[in-house]
C-alpha cells in the first residue's frame, strides 16, 4: 500500500515512521534494481526527492555501521552513485555528513582507477592494498568524524535524517503520480 502524507503524519513514533518509509522504498525500488548501480541511479532519479535521497544514502549508513568510508567507495565504486549519495545527504539536511562524505570522495578520487582495477580482479586485492595504505591513513580523521556523528544519531544512524525529513517535508516523500 502506497505511502501518503496522512500515513506519515499518523506515525506516532520513529519506529512506525521508519517502517512506513522502508516499506515505501521497497515498494518503489524492486530488489533486482539494487544490484546494478547504473540502473539503480537512473531509477531513483524518477522517484520523489525524499525517497530518492533515502535510497541514495542507505548504503552509506550500512558502510559506516560495518566498515569505513574507504570500504564504502570500494563496495559502491560508481561515480554517479557517489554523487547521488552526496546529493541525498544534502537534500536530507545532513550537512555535516555531506561535508565529511564530500571530503572523503575528494580524497578517494586520485585512487579511483586503482581501486577499480583491484576490485575488478578480486576484492581481496583491494583489502590487502587498503589496509595501512596512504588512502586509509588520509581517511582516518574523516572516518572518526563520521563514526562519532553516526553514533550520536542513536538507533537509526544516518537514517535518522530520513525521519526528520519525512516529518518536515511529507509532501516530498510521497509519489503523487502513482
């Protein structure tokens, strides 16, 4: 069942709202689309801006929970997707996260082709290269900032911005055309 402004406003707590938002994202973005970042980016650019931003930032939250920013750029090695993630953070009002992500992306760009070459052969090559690399060391302060920010957002990490955004701009989350 599609999400409406009334349903967003009726959510009594963060858990209910988060469940409603994730259900709408699952409804609008078929699982198969998530495998190919080229197709994924094209698809999410056609959904409401709030959902687009949520879809674009979800994997960053996962990366911070499990790994670090360097790993994020290796696991999601696609420039348009990275640019979409940055756009999404800004759209959600996550300015500090956007600044950290942008600075990290700038540090990664000189290594972009090397990372791509390593992961295209075997992801283990990236792991071996990244550990104690110049890039890992350069990203360390930004990782620390991102971890601290993520932890300060309590139970939802970066997805806390989804909740704030949906309450503030419910009309930007719903799809009035479907």
